[in-house]
C-alpha cells in the first residue's frame, strides 16, 4: 500500500507537468491563429515515429542523457554547473583533433580519444572548481563565462589549424579504423544506432552506483543536503566541490563522442551545440534521478525529432516544441512542490489518526 | 493561508508561461497570417515540379538570405505551375535533423531540393546518393568529400565583389572617415564579405578606418540574433562610424535599429536581398544600399534547369559578370555616386581589379 502510494506521488508531479505543458502549447497554437490547428499539431507530434526518427531519438536521447548526468552530479551537491556546454565543446574539439591526427592505430586511438575527452572536459570544469574552492568565485558565474571563452578559444584554434574547404573548416578526418559506426536496425538510409550510445548506459549505471553505493556518493549527497552537517561529519566541502566539478566535467566531455565516432568523424559544421543547456532542463525534469532523467531525455529527444515534420506539413513552426519543453520544466518544479505539500499533509493526517486514540487515553 | 500561496504560485506559473509565450504567439500569429495569405507553398498545388526548400537558421522572414531563396522558388512555382514544401533549421539542431528534413522532402515527392546555407553541404552529401532521381542544390555549399555527386549543384557567390561595391558606397558617403562591419558568424563565408568590403572602402580612401565586429565566433545563432546585431552596430556607431554594413542574416534588423537610434546621417547597409524594400518606414531613411546576393536567381535557374531536364550539377558560380551579385539603389541615396560605383564594377568585371576573398 505504502509502496503504491509513493509510486503514485512519484509519478503525479511529472504527469501534472506534462499535462500543463500540453495545455500551454495548445493554447499558444490556438492563440496564434494557425490554419492547420491544434489537432494536426498533436497528430503529427504523437504519430508513430518513422524508422529513421526512432534511430535519431535513441541517438539524441543518449547524448542528452550524458549531458543531464553531467549536470546532475553538480546539482546533487548544490553545485550549479552551467558550463557543461563549454566543457563538451572544448572536449569534443580536443578529442577530434587527437583522433584526427591518427598517431595511434585504430582501437587505441578510440580509447585514448575518449580519455582525452574526459580529461579535457574535467580540466575545463576544474578551472571553475578551483576558482570556487580557492577564491570563492560562484560557479554559476565562472562556468557561464568559461562557456563563452570555450567558444572563442575553439574557434580560434579551429580556424588556425583546421582543414579549410569551401565555406567550412573542420578538424582532420578520423582514420577509418577509428570509426565506431553502430547497429543498423532498419535500412542503411535510416541510419545507425551508434555503439557509443552505450556510454550513456554505463554512465547512468555508474551515476546510480556512485550515489547510492559509495562513500563518495554519500559525501556528495550529504554536502548537498547540508554543508554544516557534512563538515561536522568530517567531509571536506572544498574537496567535494572540486571532485564534483571534475566528475561533472569528465562526463560532459563524453556528450558528443557517440556522434563523433559514429557519424561525424570531424569536429566542424556538423558539431551539435546546445546539448549542455538541454541537459540542465532534463536534469531538472528528471529530478537528478538516474532513472527520471532517462524519461526526460527520451521526452526531449522525441519532441525535437518529431517536430521536424511540422513546418513541412503545417504552418506551425517547429520552435513550438520549445514551449512544450520549457513549460514542462517550469511546471515540474512547481508540481513537485505542490505534490510534496499535499503528500506531507496526507501523511500528517495519517499519523494524527494513528496516534489520536493514544492521546485520548493519556488525556483521560 | 497556505491555499492562497498555492493559488498564487499556480497563477504566477501560468502568467510566466503565458507571457513567455505571448511573444512567441505574436510572431507565430504574424507568421501564420502571412503564410496563410502569402506562402505559396501552402497554396500551390500545380502538376509541375515539386520543390523542397530547406531553410537555414533564421528561416523564412529573415528579410535577407532565406527570403531571397523563397522569392526565387515562388517565382518558379508560379511559372512552372509546380508546388513546394518548406522546412526550417533550428538553432543547435542535430546533423540527423537536417538529413531527416531533406529525406522527408524527397519522400513527399520533391524532385528539386534546395538547401539554403552551407550547413547543408554534409547532409545533402549524405542523402543525395539515396535519391538518384532527385536533384539537390546547396547555396554556398561545397562537396565535403572527394566522391562527386552527379545530382547535386553547389551555388557559390562572389559576395566579396558585391561587398566591395557597397564598401565603395560607404567610403563615398562617410563624413567621419570611419565605417563599420558586422558579421553574423566569424567563418570563412562571412570573412569574404568583410574582405571585399574593406578592400572597397580602401580603394576609395585608404585612410578610412574600418571597425569589424562579429556576433558569434562559430555558433550559427549569430545569424538569428537581432539583439546581438544591434549591440555590435551600436558599438561601432558609438566609436565614430557613420556607415555600418552587416552580413548577419536575420540579425541585420538589429543593425538597422541601431542606425535609427544613432540618429540622422547614420547609415546601415543591407545584405543579400534589397533590404530597403522590406524595412520598416523608420528604418528606410537609414538604409543606404544593400549588397545583393541573388540567391533568388540561383534558385530559380536551378529549378528551371531541373524542369527542362538538364539539371545543374557541380559548382555554379554567380558573380558580377552574370549579375549573380550586385548592389541595390532603392531609396535613391546613391544617385550622386552610382556612376563611380559602376566604374569600379566594370573594372572588377574586366579583371582590372581583383577582390580579395579573405581579410
């Protein structure tokens, strides 16, 4: 009974949030006076995805999930790493440059490329971590600034050392022996589910183990719940801040690696920016829970992939799904608070009822 | 008490949600109404060729690059009694989303598909081999690998030449001997605009100072950021420039606003389309000229070639000699100096002047 009730309360908030998002999106579409109408919007969005869209959803959600985990590691100890965007940008460029140089044979090149991505992502996040621990600089400010710096630094190096062709500039193409293509469930035109999507699974499981099964995870959560309590029980907050930033940045470094090894093979025009910010939204939506973020990532990837047909078939802009996504995140924060309150009221009442006769006896 | 807080909280969320969206709904309302009445792709259903038009970031309504492509397509649709489908790129979208957009168009029956913007080079290269009967074109595109596609055309524009001419116009107009340039994204494509512009300015008077600013280093959002364009241009006007040329797509409207706010005698130069024609009446007195990049001509020619059964393939160059680029004279602000500008134009055509492509 209790398990059922907590499941009910656990699901209540996300369901309310998604419902509000659906209503808000519909209202916007009606208010904008679209000729196609709300009906066609939802029938396109909720249509059974085509084969290649399914492939895209899997690929996109795994990258979004990696980003969400990177953000959540910080969130769990009240550290707002807004800099995931910059961290995976720098890491992707560094890894692509290394792998493109083809200094080592195939498999070793791949492994070292991933290690470099993790290391560079962690190092970039570490700057913000060091600033916070030694100089007390708010990580929100420093990571946002590091995002801008990352963009400029990478563009500079890419422009200077990249391969220019036509109107584009890329890093050198990775040698074919270092490609990690993946599994083609349908036809080759529908694309492949990249093998390195498995990184998301590994990182997700690792995140769960870290949080609930290790000393480090306990310290992390303790620091997040109460700094003073953590200090009292012998946790060094400075050390935890740095460790959390490094871990967060390391995971961030992996975000674009499935796409790089799977299909892009260069860092350049095909680099997908913005995943770092999507990760923040998904971490909020999934309440920083390993499983919750899986659903968040799937939902975001699904909405984005499905929305591509909108401008082709209706007069509704595909940006409308950003309203759905934004409202869902906003609503989930409020919904959780409301559910928490009503839940505690239900529990209080239950406790009161259970203890009431005892009190009467005492009074008598 | 708690109940009121709760209701207040819900009210605030709804308010934020709705006000946050109201801006969006405003724009989509105008989009929707304009697309209902103007958008030929929603109304045309002829038996002629079906055209797919995949816009770059900024999309239709940027009054510049994408709208120019649309103008060419709508002319072709009317003339050949065809039909068309449109799709638009999102900021920071996945490469797979671009490919999916092109495939959806091909699956819908489009026989000529135009990717507007070099960012479609890779996706067209990936998709084209799967649809041998469909002809593709990429504006500003290039073949990313050594394997040539025999159903893809790449339009390249000598934007450095048109930029050179508006640079001459800027140099002949400036009173402060200082002019500005605002680029959307600091990539090779936009650097060619900067290089041509600077060369044109210095051809008239080497002492004129050219201030250069880019909105974004590499993020394509620089082409859809009017606020960023306004900040960059306002900075140059503040420094003393009195003519600012933008090559920033939909961000250009911010550059025009900056010129309006800078006051009388402050000029902005448009890009790609004749932007005087689409500017607001307060902006118009400040739009000196526009550097034309005839994406509309290229798009129309491509569809025509497909319709005639001899589709364009490989690289197709548009420059001054075939009127693929140029400058506009709407507003009549250049009436006194257009002879001098045309002189430079004929020197470029004859090869007496070689315009640089990189700063």
